[in-house]
């Protein structure tokens, strides 16, 4: 994929009160710009969207800022993450994950009885999107959201085990339709609300999108043609915000989205039951 920021890129670095012109690498190496409240975060993101008008901003919330060996923030799809925090998976692990992904696709096709079966049969990227969003197995796609509040809530999910959580702002090309492919940027964007059936409640609640490489990597042999740094969405990072989840949320105006709302149970999300059965059939989560 193309590294963002070859043209002018504006972001917040360190504790600077103003957005400044930066390079992508500066953002990745930075500790993250601190914000004290959701309103402050939303206000600063609004300025970033205004200044970086050639990009659509997507958001990803995490409890940690994972770095690669160069100490840069790394945002990789689950299939390309190593067991160690800053390591890449070895060839045997990658080959096993691609095999697991293919088996999961087959099981999804066998068990899919919802609206849109024809689309699922035709398009691999849709099968990947469903498997990724329900965490059935590792895929070449990474979860993001168009909702800043959802991303910040994910970063704070589970009560958070520390004093810091992170919201990553990722710049993508203009989104058009259910699946947007950009040969220029080398990425594709999947709008989950357009590819997942109504019975799949979770992606609709989460206002979810998925990002992946374009052209998509369909097998282990094809991945070997790409160095690991090329499949890192840290290359599209516009900004990195950090906050204390215990103090960030204010009652009333901007409450955190409850964990139960972020992850509907199988009782309220019929597709969650199918996803659970597929994962069970695989016999592995690696």
C-alpha cells in the first residue's frame, strides 16, 4: 500500500496544542497526543478532517500501542501479526493461518442460510469480512469504524487494565459503495453494513468497516511477494490519541458505549451462533 503523507499531512504531536504539518513516521513514533475528554477528542478530530480533506478518516480503538522493531506504531491484520509484540509470524505460521482461513470459508459457505447467500458464494472478500468481524479466525483484514465514539469505547472496553487507551486515526481514500478498491493507494475498504446480512447485528451496531490490501492476498505464496512493512496500516496513520479511560468519559452528554452493546450476545445476534459453530469446527484460533 502507499504510505500516507506524501502530500501535506496535518496531525497533533506530543502535547502541542495545535495541529501541525507532519510526516507519517513522526506520528508513528510519537507517544500519542493526550486528550482529557471525548469532547476534546472529537473537536481535534474535526480539525484533522478539515485539514486533511483529501482523506476519509476511520478510527480504531485499542488498549495498547503496539510497536514494530523500528519503534513505529504497527496496525496489522490478525493474519500478519506475530506472537511476540514486535515480531512477524514465521512462514510455517503464515501457511497454517492461510489454510485455516480457507477451511473457515468452506464452513461459512456450508452454514450460511441468511439473506445474501449468493454474494457470499461469489466474493471472497465478503467471506473474509464476516469471519474477521466475528473473530472466527485470522484474516488479512483489520477492523475500523467510522464512529469516533465506538472506537473510543472499544479502547476502553472491559474496564481497561491500565491508565492509557488509544484511538488511532487512519486516512483512507473516498469510500463509495459496499467495497471500495483503490489501486493507487493499494487498499480496499469494506463497509460491513452493506455486506453483512441483517441477522448479523454486531457490524451494524459497531458501524464497522474493514481495511485490506488491494489486490487481496488469497494465499501464502502471494504473501511472500510482499515485505511485512507493506501490509501494515500504520502507514496510513494520521493521528494517535491517548487518554485515561477512567477519567475520559463524562456522564450525560458523552457516555461510553456499554460493552454489552458493542458485543451483542448470540441471543440478540443470530449470526453470532453460526460464527461460534464455525470456530468450534476449525478446532483452532491461530
